[in-house]
């Protein structure tokens, strides 16, 4: 495999999930930091050479680039046990990864970013007005996970997969955005199971 370099903001759960995938696979991953609060991913050089969309993470493989965190995780994990071999199980894993980006991350992660990194006092009026809806949507997303994890140890059944990595990244720091996990005991137990997997690293590692 070509040299791997992660263009990232270390506190981001989307960046963390790529580091966590690499750690589970025993892959060496270089890291280059950007301060998104200072607009470092919006410079002309970044837009021209790293990601025209002006966002991180971006996984660089040699001289090629993969934006979007779950796509980067898929690239790293292809051919490994983190992606189920069974066709239905693989599609089910992708379902959870799409759910993470569409239902979970826009709410759980956005609340964390607004409250823990931007600060509520610096939010726009529109952002502050959106908080109640995002809080409700975050609880709903966690409720969907709770229903599944009350029945199976991992999101796709008995086996640990990329789905668990993708949803662990922001779930385990949900409290930083004011999203309590008190009402989700199965989610809390699952977080402990994921953290107990061989190769696990903390977001601060």
C-alpha cells in the first residue's frame, strides 16, 4: 500500500474514525493538522491541491486523495474483517454508515461543534434557533441505535465492523454537545464493547 497521510483536525470525530480504522488494521498513518476555526481548509492552495470542497478529513494515498470519512474508512478496510463478507451483511453495514452521515452526525456532531468548539454565545441567531430541532433529532438517532443494540452486541449483529467505528466516533463524545446518553443503556454498553476491541485508540491519541 502507498504511503498514507491523513489531512485532519484532530478533535473531529470524522477524522478520528479514519485513525481508528487504521489502528484496528495496524496501518501506519501520517497526520497533517489544519485549524478549521481559522479557515485553513479554505485557502486557495488547499482547495486546489487537497479537496475542492474545502473540508477535512481527506485521506491521501501516495499522490491521490479520498475526501469523505466513510469512503476513506472503506478504502482502508477493504479486504479485512471490518467489512462483512456476506452480501446482505455488507449492505447492512453500509446502511448504518449512511445513517451515521445523514441522521446522526448532522445532529450529534453539530451540537458538539457548536457548543464545545464555537461556543453558543458566538452562534448565529439561525444556529441557536436550530438547536432544539437538532437535540430532538440527535435523541431520535440514538434511539434507533438503542433499538438495535438492545438486540445485538454490535450494529450489524455479532461482529464488530466499520459501522461500529463510524458511529462510535461521535456517539462517545455526544455529551460534549449536551446530548445525554442516560436514556440509552444499550448504546452505553456498546460504547464499552467498542472501546474494549483490540487495537482501539482514544480520540486524543
